[in-house]
C-alpha cells in the first residue's frame, strides 16, 4: 500500500483519485480568489490530490474528513516526504471549505474545562450584551481566567465560596509590585466586570466588585512623543508610489499624518466609509463612535490611486488589504504600525519610537503651533482651528459650534481682540428669557475656548467655574397613564389630511416609543435596512455618545410596524426613500416637526397647559418604559441590581448610574427600595 500511495504520486493532479476529486476545482477557485500565485496554488492542489489518494487507500469516505484526519495524514506523509511549511494550513482551509459548503459536518468543539466554559460565557456576554471591543473583551477575560485558576474555582457553583477577603488578598498579590499602572488598572477593571457578571448570573449575592479598590494611575503624564514635521515629510517621501505596496503605505501614512487617525481606525476603514460625492470619511473610533471627517484632496487622491492601481481584487470591503495570499483586510492595527516602521527605516530616521501614534501627536502639536501664531485680531480663524481640532478628535460640537460662532460675532461687533470675563458674561446672559442653566451652558462653551487660547495668549481671561454656577438637575419625567397614551394614539388618527400617511406615521412612532423606550431621535433616524421584522430586531446606529445597539421588539409591535411599512410603501411607490418614518409629502420626518405636532396633540386632548403639572414630552415615553420595567423587577421579586445592566443596555445608557436615576423619580419605586433595605437590615445579624 505504501508503494501505491507514495511512489507514483508525482502526477496526482493529472489523474486524481479518491473521494475529494470533485472538490479540487472549487478549492482551486478559492485559492485564486484569495490571490495565491499559480505555483503556490498548484502545490496546495497537489497536496489535496495526494490526501484524496491517501483517503482512498485507507477506505475512508469524505464524511470522515476532519481536522484530526488531516493531522494523521501529515504525520504519515512526513515519514516519506520532506515537511513543507504551509501544508497544515492548506488542509485546514480545505476542510473549512467543505464545512462551509455543507459537505462535511462542523466539528464538535473539544470539551472545555469548567474555567474555560465560564470565561467563554462571560466573553459572549461582554460582546453581545455590553457591545465591548474585541481587545477589551480579551483583557477582561484574561483577568477572569486568572482569578478562577488561582482561586481553584472548578465549577460555577464554587463561585459562591468567594468572599471579599479572598478577593482583596488576590488583588493585592497581583497588583502590588506591578511596574505598569495601566496593567494594574486593566486587571482591576476586568475583575470588577467579571464579579458584576457573576452576581448578575446569580452565582453569589454580595457585591464583591465593591471590594476591589481603585488603582492609582493617571493617563498622559508624560510628554507625547511626536514625530517632527520634517521627519514626517521624509517618511511620506520614502514611499515608492510606483509599486502597489508603496501606494498603499503612502495612503495609510497620509491618513495618520493629515487626519491624526489611530492605527486601528486606518486598518478598519471600509469602502462604505468613503463618501466621494460629499468628500467625507467616516471613522469608527473608540467606544464605537463614528466621526465624519473631511476627505482632504491629497488623501482622496492617494486612496484613489491605491484603489485603481494597487489594491488586489478581493471580496473584502476593507480599504487596505494584505498584498500576499491570502488576500484579506488587516485583522489588527499591527500592519499599519509596521508600515510606519518601514518608512522611518527607509528615511533613515533613528528614533526609539516607531509606532503610528506619533503622527497623531504630531498633528495636535502642529495645530497648537498654528494656533499660537494666530493673533487675537483673527479670533474667528482661531475658532475655526479650535473646532476643527476637536472634531477631528471625535467630538461633534453641533450646538457648541453654533454658540461659539455667535460669541465670535458678538466679539467682532464690539471690536474686542481679547476674551475677558466681562465680555463672556455679557454674551452668556444676553438672552433674558431663558433658564439659568442655559446661561451656564453658554458660558461653559466660552470657558473651554478661552482655556484653549490661554495657552497661546496669556492675556486671555478664562471665566472661572464659580461664575454663573448652576448644578444640572434632570427634569422629573411626566408619567403617562395607559388611558392618556390611548388618547394620544387616537388623536394622531385625526390629523390632517385624513387620507395622508402623516397620521399613521405619528400613530406608529408614538406607539414605538412607548413600547421600546427608544429616544425620539433614534426612532426618527431609523432606515429600512435597520428594521429586521423576521427577527423582531431594530438596529440603532450612532445614537448618544456615538454608540450603536440592537433593540428587540415584541411581536405585536412588529405587526403594527409591518402594517405601517406597507402603507408607507404604497405612498412612496416609485420613489427611493430610506427613512422609515415619512411625512404625508413623502419626506423624512424631522424631530422639530414631530415635537411641534406632539405639542398640538397633547394640547388638544388636555394634557398640556395646566399650571399644576409638567407638560409631557416625547422623551417621557422613554422614562415611562424604564420606570415600568423597574417596577416589574421589584414586584416580581427579581434582584434589581442584577437586572439593571440589562435595562441599561436596552436603553443605550453609557453608564448604569444613569438607569439608577429612575428609582428616585417614582414614589412606588422609592417605597419598594426602602422596604427592600429594611428587610436587609433585619436579616443582618
């Protein structure tokens, strides 16, 4: 059999045999799609053909092809032929192709240990429920695994044996003596997160996360390492734009140098993030934030040159791809940092720092130096530089930008060349018919701008925090009753015109807000592609703090939304409209129009205008949803601290403390919380 299998297999591709014959051609197409050179692809195909003959000699069918069988084949092959690097990976890709096509079954994962099973469930929770980044999940999972192993937690039931004393001793043993404060902070954060998760799962009742102290550490304590502008130009000039790799690296380096992007943001750019007509670039930054940035002409030309004459053909939507097989997008930011290191080496720059972040620091340093040269006579130019810098760093500044432009116009009217406390106060209080909190907000905008300018112009006066002090207090919500909501819904169906789409739009919108607790802006920004009626899921993109999330809806809500979409489609037949909620004219419903119409409706049915109670708002449907959920938690006997993270995730809160605010806004909730506290005191010995 050995003679048959190994001696005459030099030409196995010419006369392939065995159970894998009909899958050699599809594998060849896959290799070509992934950019493998002809010789490499032929070598992989010969390997598959030899593997097929080996299976035939062993009387094995294609259903028996697994990763384990490929390893057996390679061990047998190594006794007769020289080992070649890449054979194991080629066989693995072939098996994965068969599994993807449904030819062979997916392999049952190897049984995990209790520790790995717990960490795996915890990681899934962080990704699916909390929406954390992959790198953050890995750090937190590493901390959880370390705790479970060293505390000898062999199963989830053993988690109940953990105590505050054991946790404190473990943390002290791991954090004391650590030279890196950030690593100690990551460990403490990961442990707190895991202990909250374990409590949420009911593995123990005490809040053990509270036993982990904060780790002292401050970010940005050292001077940022910025590459000098001349060196940055030398790195860019060193790219050989006659080659595909050079064009790719040049485009990546320009994004780093001109827009100050992080390496991970460059690596994750997709073709869909570039709007060539609008001249913008959508950057997906930290915390799932999406920031539109201007696509500067040099950057646009560099990316276009790479896409036309450098980017390999590939199904991946990533802008920047590997240049060697398998052709795919970058998995991490490391290739971008590597391109920076290669460029510095070509340019002959001898520096201990070769990372990509130094370009980001260089851009900020350059913008500061430009601002320093701006005289107070060109205050408007300084304002534009300030807004541009902060927006490039991820801030939207819609309202603040408008207020700051109004302040600069105010300064120009008075021919003032320098910001003073008197001028800032005069502008902030110019509108007398507003609440004091508006004065404080207006002055806060000037304070931030003045603090920025004071670094370059020492005579600039920064308004102190004690000037117009005002502590922000959230407005108590209007608590709708079921009867009031029914009246509002009935009033929407009486809107003019009777045959138009508008009345059904408001009827569905208000019902959706009441049933899901979404923010009004989130519902109005929904597009058709965000609605999955089959799975009863809505996708909210770029809401508050730039975060995105899924919102699960009840089947009854799905049915109402489906009927509305059918009416909508009949009204806009033949016109491409992306937004879900439209007016009777077929245009997207804006929040200002929705608020104005809602005021008319609530005034008509008598909910507005009474001096003895607050006027209702669209946002109060969200408050009602949250309060009713919390009341159900208490009345059903559920542990509210365990379920608050779930409610917080559904509502899209950045911090759980925002969800705790609702408890003090409802008398019944306060009463339930006090009764729960009294019972706990009585149970405490």
